[in-house]
C-alpha cells in the first residue's frame, strides 16, 4: 500500500465504532445517485439540441414539406 492509503487505514482503525458508522454513512452518501432534475419535455428537447435548436428536426422538416405538397396538389 502507498503511504497515503496506509495513513488513512490507520486513521480509520483508530476511530470509535460510532465514528466508523458516521464515516460509512458519509461515504455512502457521496456514492449515492443524485435525484434527477425534473424539467418539461420542451426544456429537455431544447437542452439536448443545444446550439442547433433553431434547425428543425427531420420530422418538422418532413411535415413542412408535406404541407407544401398538399398545397400544390390542391391548386386548381
């Protein structure tokens, strides 16, 4: 073991049972998964798009083209 690890092990061994329990709880809290941040669907989509959020997605582009097609087809 490295000197630092050995020093830590010795320090933990010198703790009381109560102090060891507190240490274990603190270490468990550090490794615990964080609660997810809740956001609306639109906020999530905008955050994913980032700097390209002004560019329409493929489905938006597709629907736009379809509207144009319908307009052209319905022209007398």
